[in-house]
C-alpha cells in the first residue's frame, strides 16, 4: 500500500529524487523475487507480484523476474497464468533462457489447444493456442542450432523429465 501511495502522490512530479527512489525500489523488489524464488517459495513469489501496485507491475518486463513469476505460477498448477510471463522471459539475452521459456510456451499452448479441442471449444481458441505452440517450436529450433554442446546438455538435463512427460 505504501508503494502505491508513493506513486499516486509523486507520479506527476518528475523530480530526480522520485526517479532514484523508484529505481531503488525496483531493484529491491527484484532482489526479493530472486530470494523467494531461490528458496522455492512459489506462493510468495505470486503473492508479491499480485500485491504490487499497477505502477510496479512493469517489473515483470525483466526476463529474469518474469521467469520467476512464470515458474511459480506453473508450479502452483496455474499454467495458463504463467504464459504471459514466459513470453516476457523469452526476450532474455541468454539463449538457454529463451529456449526454456519457449519450451514452456509450446508445452502449455499445445495442452490448451488439445483440452479446448476435446471440450469442443471455440475454433479460434484452438487455432490461437496451436499457432502459439508452433511459433514457440520454431523459435526453439532456431535457438537450438546456436547453442553450445554444454548448453544443450544442461537443457536436456533440466528439461529431460518434462520432455518425457510431454511425449509419453
């Protein structure tokens, strides 16, 4: 609440101190996300994000923060809520991180398309989810060709069990 009140009170004021305080707050919140995520406190990561005032929600544009939020939502059984965050995480400078994010986008979107089709849902939802999955699959192929053998091995170790679950 205090953070929301701060932004409401000083938003119009383009004072350098306000900007400095805002950046310091963003840095501290990013560190808090990292700490909670590294401690496997996924519910707390989600709660922290959901409690942020709208002026601070843009912190999820940071690919690392977005990855932490996406993984937390997914681990809490809310994969559809994780999609928007995986999309932001897929903008990372790191190829392996982009690959992992696209992997989850493709997996979740494919599952959504299948579930919607099984329920005889709207064709537009099926088509949109299928297109999202295909786009992420294509992106993964491009990224894979540019990865080193060590990066590939690391990804296969990390995603191996999930790949088996998806393809089984």
